[in-house]
């Protein structure tokens, strides 16, 4: 039995966050906070806003360097 590599794209990571399947920030790896307006990382201040409920999924991803 061999170990299969698991590679996920940024899009897959963001959709996992929106579904609640992931609690890890795609930028820094810390735990994220699920808030009413979206998802926020308290460590690096990355925010993700979007909805999987609509027919067209729109994700807004924000990050601030600093």
C-alpha cells in the first residue's frame, strides 16, 4: 500500500472553507473564525466572503500584506 499525494487547489480550499469542511486558513494555516459576514483569520486577517446557496458561486477573497 502506498501513500497517495493530496494536492488541492486554492479554489478547492476556498469551497471547503465555505462548506464548513475546513477550519484552516489557506494563507497561514491557522484556525479561522466563521462569522455572519464570512470567514476571517485572526492571525493574518485574511477574509473570505461568499455563498454556496446560489446557482452561481461567487467568492470574494481578501488579504492584506503587512
